[in-house]
C-alpha cells in the first residue's frame, strides 16, 4: 500500500514538474519578446516576472532589474542583445534590442495598382511537347522546377517570354547552357529544344515574366519611402515569393466591391491604367513583410495631413482599434477589434482582428481581397496593417506589426 502511495506521489510530482516546465516554456516563447524596438534616449519598460533576470551585451545599453520591474535605455542607435536568465542563472532566451529614433509616418489607405517585373523568367511548370517525329518529349522535366528563374539562354540574358522564344528558335535543336536561379543560388544546366509538331522549337516549360494586382498603400514617410500590402507578392501558381527586377505603383480606380461571404472573401474590383501620368512610385523590394519603394516627389507633397507616431508591438492592446481605408472616395476610420496579439509571430500574422464597424460590414462584408495593407490605428498611433482575411469568416483576419514593415 505504501509503495503504491509513494508511486502515486512520485507520479504526481513528475506530472507537476512537467506541467510547470510546459507553462514556463509557453511563457518564454509567447510572452517574452524575441525582439524589442526602443527609442534612443528613452527608457523602455517591459513586464517580466521577478524570477527572470537580464544582462546586456554591451555597456551602450543600460538594463535594470529592480523590484520585479525590467527596463532598458540607450543613448546610442544600434542593435544590441539582452540575455534573459531564469533566477539570474539559467539562460532561457536572447532578446534582440533595436534602438532607433522616434518616427512619424503618414497612413494612406489608398487603393493602388501594383505592377512588378520578375528578375528572370519564373518557371511555373514543365510539360510534354508533341514532336515533329510523332513522338512526345519533355525537355524541361527533371531539369527545371516550379519556382526556378531562367536568367540566360546560351549566355544571353532573357528578360521576357518573347526574348526567350527568340533565343530558343535561334539555337534550334542544339544542346545549350541555361543559367537559372534556384532558391537564391545560380545554377547552370544543359537543355536541348524539341522541334514540335507545329514546326517551332520548344522546351516544354511554362514561364511568367510579370504580374499585376490591386492592394492598399499602408504608409508614406516624409522622405517619400512607402510600404504596402504587409505581405509579399507571390506567384499564384507556385506560391513562391517573386524575385523582382523592378515594378511600379499606379493610381487605380475601384469600380465595384464584391462583398465577402463565408467561403468567399470577396474583392475590390478595379482597373489599372498603366500610363506614365498615373505612376505613383517605384517598387524596390518585395519581402515577406510587404512591398517597399520610393514615392514620386510630386506625390509626397499630397500627404500633408496628420502624421502618426509608430506604435510598437509592446504598446498594442487587445480591444478597440481602427482600420483606415479609402473605399468611398475618401479615407476614413472604420472600427475594428484587436482580438489576439502574437508578440513573437515570425510571419505576417501578428494580430487577429475583427471588423465591428456596421458601415464597413454593410459595404464590404468585412475584409476583402485588395484591402491588404490597410493601416491599423490604435491610441492615435499606427500599429499595423491588414494582411489576410479568414476564408470561413470575412469579418475576421490577420494584421502585421507596423514595426516589422518599417525595419525592411
């Protein structure tokens, strides 16, 4: 009997230890930030339990642990590292600290047309070619993969489908060297075109050279830098982030709004007239956190209204916030609710939001395609941007922290 009791107590003790360990791990992963943005010369306080202690990597960053509170301050711009230790002994996490100047930016909310050119020709897939000799060949199979970029054909750069086809017809059925980029690495492969049944030479490969769509401009800085979408531009067929050669933003005209419904997120419907006078700016970067570039100077002067301070992720609260969008001819605030904050989210889904504004629900049904990039305002600060909509509930979606966009 005593052995059974001891065994039971031992089991309960092990279970308690495992539960405490799990809760501690969950707290460390979800409550202690992986990174913190702080302002030069200003004290930044974080809520850490007393049993966590910290130490800084360099004297330039002054860290204090006192009476259960944690604060840091630096008079020097830069990136630093703070070690978080359990009871001041066991290292459990390293926190990256970025010290920056305070910044104000202009929220936009304007629908925009986005046109991008890929850096090389994006491979979508390979296929078989019915040949002149009556047989079927697949010259690209096992050589090219979806997501590859064709950069050169027989040592000649190819930037368009037309130029690639011209080079293929010129080399005929000779084996040639093809330079491709796969997962960021340049690779040379050998390919031989096939004379197809229609009398032209083919390599049995579907490729794409550019793409376009509608999104929402998130912000513009006083110096003309812009950020939009809050997520990267990916290829609709391969799902890969497009490697850009360049691109432009254009004014767009929204002609209709398809309301979101369960199973159908809806969309902003419009057209992009890609002429010079409609150009807003040049696209420089396409990242997982958004699309970035430089606004034309004559467009920057149009942003003369209120500039908002940047709200850091540690300042965001669950509760009322506003989505800023131009859906009715002028930009206005629509009420939303921030339902969840994922302080260590490693993607562009840092916040869960829900549309509560009756007018917006009547107008769009919630969040629709094309609203990606709409700024999120809380406590008179710009804190994020809309990135995704829940397919099964268009009133809800995700947002990204604005600081994640600004560090790009």
